[in-house]
């Protein structure tokens, strides 16, 4: 076992999650990285091969409730300095409550809001007391205060994540943990699109910096990748 601190990154095979794995490695952390399809996670596998013994790849599909519970149980006895639940989806292309079906909303809400809280709650005992940080990749789009309209279903899923994360923090009192609800910026990924202004490495470096700076604060904050507070 290495002396290096260990982080868990959920949804780490591409986009911001993969960037966060690289940023943690650069800061001297080892990583447990999850992917829905580890065998197809080519970039993550290449990264792991280039850093022998430092990146462990595991399978987790956040749309599968039993899989989420079983995954948390499989980590029994392991302790993380930081856990970032990053996996997320944009939701149906029509983006409208007036076009949405219960199935579409169920899938969006489960992956973006319910599964992250379910997993985080099950993993509280696996996070280092005192300096440990549980983070969620949310979005400024989840801010009710800053809601300027549009993307209403995705916004609602991230607002739900924010609300659920506050409720989880209320449950966490006495555990000496920090909870961060994070906005990565508008980032050039498959989800963010090629016109997004922020590069993955900039966003990821900032998210990891925010996590490391907040360690030990034992607060619940909504921060962007530059460490700035966002209105709830
Ligand atoms: N890009 C932006 O501008 C932006 C802005 C604000 C917030 N965010 C949030 O940042 C996070 C990462 O976004 P991104 O831009 O990196 O998106 P992305 O490139 O589309 O990557 C999404 C990641 O989530 C994973 N994922 C999706 N559904 C999953 C499921 N059911 N189980 C497990 N993993 C699943 C994907 O795995 P697969 O490869 O298997 O699909 C992938 O690793 C998301 O939570 C997103 O909402 C992004």
C-alpha cells in the first residue's frame, strides 16, 4: 500500500472526470476511478498504464440502484481523502418539461441527483474524518438564485442534487467532513460542446485545488472551479 492520499472519482473515463484524475495524480494522489465500461475506457486505461500502481479502475453504473449499493459495499474497509461524484447526463434533447416523459425524468433525476446522494451517504464511513472531502460535480445551472431560464430539466436535476447535498450535510454533523457542491465552469467536453470557454485541464485543476483548499473546513459550500462561492 502506498503512503499517498487516495481519491475516488466516479465517472472518470472522459471529460471532466478524466481531467480530475490527471489533476489528482499531478498533486501526488492515488486514484480509484470508476467507469460504466472499464474495458472501453481507453484513455483512462492508457493513463493507468502510464502510472503503474496509482490508478485502479472499477466498474460503476450510476443508473443501477443495486449496482450503486453493491459498489459502496465493495469498498468496505477502504478510506479516501476525497470522493468526487462527477458522473452526470444532460437529459433528453428536447429539454422541456412540456415534452418530458416520466421515464426520461426518472433516468435524469436518478443519475444526476439520487444516485450521487445514495452513494455519498453509503460512503461517509469511507471518508477520512477531519480532512476528508465529499464533492459533487453539480453546475451553476442548479442555482435557483441564478436561474435565467432554459435547460429546465437539467437545471432541476442539479438543483435537486444541491438540495439533497445540503440535506446530506445536515446528517453529517459530528462526522467532521467537508461537503462541496462544485461548478466546473462551462467546459469543452462532450457535454459542454466545442464552443465552451474552459479547457478540461483548467477546470479539473481548479476543482482539485478547491477540494484540497477546503479540506478540514467541515462546511458545505457551493464553489466554482476558481474557488468562488456561488449563490444557492
Ligand atoms: N461540461 C460542462 O460544461 C459542465 C458544466 C457544468 C456541470 N457539468 C457536470 O460535470 C460532470 C461531468 O461532465 P462532462 O462535461 O465531463 O460530461 P461528459 O464528457 O459527457 O462525461 C460524463 C461522464 O459521466 C459518466 N456517466 C454518465 N452516465 C453515467 C452512468 N449512468 N453511470 C456512470 N457514469 C456515467 C460518463 O460515462 P460514459 O462515458 O460511460 O457515458 C462520463 O464519464 C457532469 O456531472 C456534468 O453535469 C459539466
